[in-house]
């Protein structure tokens, strides 16, 4: 039985699209990358490491400055002090738990947008709460407390802006890559649609089996009854044995 298979252009195009998604200009491998995801350029990793190092240093300074606050001594209402203490506790827990985890995720995937944006949102939330604490310190705390927290706030603001610029650059780069892949895919689509589908004939019919040929036995040599030829002699024809002669 013969079957005909058609290689449709759509199937070929899908396969080529998947291959294109894996292709692209080879980036420069980075020795500091953990090996997860695609290698990134040295300049990109250097920029990210600078931002993350600055965030970690600011986090350490902020934790120390917050621990020096004496909110219970502020000349403010009790509910106001309770709210300020809650803000400080929230910042400390974030700096000691959530922030290091997000930074670790981003180091494992330096150019992935989700962890990059996650860090930006976390810094944005930290900045808002720290700004409230700084304003309270300006109203009820000491000048030293105000100066320390103001420096921390400015540092977080600077790294937040740098991270926002990085997100914008990464988005533009990935958009350019998508545009290039779409153009290549469109070119392949045009080429495939112009070519007719290829036919493949599959013959899966079993050929008939040939009948087995039986071998015939070889014929046996016969001699006149009652006589046995001597060894090494030629048997005498029957006409010569009876004394008959051939007519002249």
C-alpha cells in the first residue's frame, strides 16, 4: 500500500521560527555569570554589578542608621511613634530578607526583565517608606539622625534611577531583537509559500512470498539384469554380446 505525505510550508515555517528564536548574534561570555540563561556582555554585567554593589552598601548603612534611632524619645503622639516604629521594622525586614533574595535572582539572570523590574519595584517601595521615616526624623529626631537618613534616601534614589535606565535599555534591546526575528520569519514565510509542498511516497506493501522450489533427485545409472560389468572395462552393448552383426 502506497501513501503520500505532504510537507506543508506551515510546518516547516514553525520549525524554522523555533530555530530562529534560539539563534542570534553570539554575546560575549562572562566569567562571573553563574551559567544560567544566556551569556551576557561584559559591559552589561559590569554595569549591573556596580548598581547591586551600591544597593548592598546603602542597605547596610541604612540598617545601621535605623538601629540608632530613638523613636521612643521623640516628642510626638503615641500613635505617631507606633506608626514610625512599624515603618522602621518594615524597612529592616525588607533589607534583611526580601532585598538580598531579589539581588541574588538578578545576579543569576543579569538581563532578564522580570527580576530587574522586581528589584526596581522593591526599591521604589523602600524609598517611599524610608522617606516617611526621614521626614519624621526631621520633625522629632536629632540632626545627626536626619543627616544619616537623608544620605541613605539619596543613595536609594540614585540607584533607583540607574535601574530605571537599565530597564529602558534592556527593553529597547529586546524589542530590536524581536523586530529582527520577525523580519527573518517573514522572509522565510515568503520563500516557503512560493515553493510547492514536497511529496514523499511511502510503500509499505509487503511483496508476495515466492514458493519454495523442491529439488529433483538425480537419476540413477542402470545395467542389464544378471550382468555386472568388470571393474575398469566398458560395458558391451547388448547387440555385440549375442553375436549379431550389423548389416553391411
